[in-house]
C-alpha cells in the first residue's frame, strides 16, 4: 500500500492554476485554501475542470511546424534562437531538416544573433532575404530549387546597361555598400517580365499582369513574405533610379508618368503582402512575451538606461518651459531643444515609433480626452511599415509640455496651412524624429538610443515582471499593429488606453 501511495505521488501530473498561473499538484486543495477560498465547491469544481482542459489543450499544441517558423523568422540566426528555446522547453518541431538540429544545438551565440536581428531597420533589411542564401540554410535551398524549376531564378547579364547602371547608382549615389542581393533581385524580376534578349528595356512598365503573376509565383515557391517584400522594395527603388535617367523633354515626361504608374502598382501589390507579414511578426512578438527572456543580460540596455537623456536634460527643459509660461524671450536653439525633448518623451517614455510621432496631427491633439489623470488620444495617419493604430495616454505634466509647444513655439514656425503637430524651424513638418532624438543625445554627450532598442528593453522587462495577460497588453501597445488593434478593438476605449498607459509607465522608472 505504501509503495502504491508513493507511486501515485511520484506520477501525479501538475495542473496549472488559471488564477495565479502556478503549477499545483493538488489543485482542488490549492483553490480551496488560496485562490478561491471564498467560492462555493461547485465553482471550484468548475475551475478545476477548466484547468484540466487547458492542460490538455496545451499538450495538443506542443508540436510546432518548422516551415511555419521559417515564415515568421526568415533570418537563420533569429530562427535558430527560437528553435533552441522551444527544444529546451521540450516542444516538438516537425519537418525540421536534420542539419538544422546541429545548427540549433550548436551552443551559445544564437540568442545574441536573434537580439541583433531586431535592431535598426537597416540591420533588419540585411537579415531578410540575404543571409539565408549565403549561409546555406535548408529552407532557402528548397526555395531556390523551386525557383529554378519554375524559371524564376534567371537573371540578365551583370554587364547589361540598366543593371550595371543601377548597381553604380546604389553604390555611388545612395552609398549602399552591400547591394549585390538587391541588384540580383531586380535582375530576376526583370528577366521574368522580359524573358528574351540580353538587355532589359522599359517595356516592363506596361506589364502589370506579368508583374502580378511573378509575385504570385514567388509565393508558390514557399518564399517568405519578408523576402517577397524585399523584391517589391528593390523594384520600387529601381523605378526611382529610372526617373533620374529620364530626359526632360516630352518623351521624358511620358516615361516619368509610366514610372509613377508602375511604382503605384508595386505599392498596391505590397499592401496585402505586408499585412500578412506584419501579422506573422506580431504573432512572434506575442509568443516571445510568453517565454523566459534573458536579453537584458546579453548587453542590452535597460529601459532606465535608454531613458537617461530624459533625466539629464530635464532641468534645462523645465527652464525653457518656465520661460514659455512666463512669456519670456526664448532663443531659437532653446525652442528646437524643447521640441527635441517633447519628441523624445513620445519615443522613449511612451515607446512610440518615430513614424507615429511624425504623423501626429493638430486635429488629433485637439481631440484628446481627459480620463482620470491622463490625456488620451490616438494617431491615425502616419508613416510606418505595419500601418498601426496608435493610442497614447500622456500624464498631465507631459500634456502641458506639448500644449506649450503647440501654443508658444509652433505658431512662430508655421508658414502655410499644415495639420502636422511637430513643425521644424523651416516651417515644414518634422520628417526625421529619429535624427532629432539623436541630436538631443549628442548635445549632452550621451550615446543615442533608438525606438527599437527602448521598445525591446520594455518588452523584456515586461516579460520578467508582468503576468501573461499583461504581457499581451504590452505587446499590443509596443508592437503597434493594426491587425491586433482591429482584433482587440476594445483597446481604443479611453479607459483601456488609460489602464495600459499606467501599466507601461511602471516600466519607466
């Protein structure tokens, strides 16, 4: 009997309490003593059944598909880090090539690679569509074989006039040192549109049907959406390059119109692909927030370190603010510095993308609502890749700062009718918030901090601090994705925005 009791004790399966999210070997007793001690036995029994069902559902979803991981993370280093993490937590991964097992279990360094992969947009562009081909990643090899069979891998000769001129344009005019992959992508695109001849010509500008067909066939090769977006982006830049070569005569005007029409076609075709890609990226961010995160220990600066400039420059900023309130003379340098600080508050303290800050309008500012101790408003028209819906909950002090800029500084710069909130000294809308925040850092001799870095630090801190539901709330606010914003439409309610704003504020100190 004793042995049987010992065996039952050893084989007992843990069930997670859905209330405190901790494993319990005797959930019924735990609920009666801790999480549901004031509830009825019937309510506790119902909760136990829910917990058991949840455990069964998790067991069923313990299996991942490697091809799905490849779609979400095209870069080999990022993908290896996730695979290593999943295998370490005893998940099963089907369809994983045997060689990948060796790569994914190679040891330390993959996590650092994954962290670097989500840095600046320039780094992200390098991670997508180029590294896999160079490193011989099996998934890319499969795509390449399918492209070759479908006739999508052929290119024009490298010495073709337009191809060589485009490469020279990238290296000399745009200072793109590593441009061979971009040139190859354009060359393959053009070769599909013009299957004959050794020299590409401008007839491809009329081939809208073939252009759509090429993108469709790329998807049929299992190419990732990130790489397809790269192909489209490269072609858009090629069309922009063509505009620089056009003559100013009547023929040049007609060609310019054709180029613009083809560029708009590419931009239209890019939207559905970008939507699918952004959904996958957001899914990956939600997954990351539910996993243990150790990125802060790998050299990443903390949220407090990222926000150091707000503390260092605050005294000078408040002096300027007092001058504005007292209607004293404020120099042009001080006005510019004041604007820089306001933009830094939006980016570093409220974790906003620079594109959202640049897109903020006067109409949106005037439409703000006061909920509790916060001023809540949304930004709807802005320039970002994922086309997000942005909601912000400012402290009343921060609202006063932005209002001072709006009333005391902005009118002096405004020349024409402009609805953008932030205006530079030349009277035009601010279009490089990242540069403004960097200049603020440089004026105090501090290392600049980008929006990507501070949002990643906030995500890592939230992962280590908050419960699962709170982590998902942070992901919704930090990722800024329209798909999730539409799915969880309640995030637009002022009360919900306020609650999330207060939660995010707890990461700031």
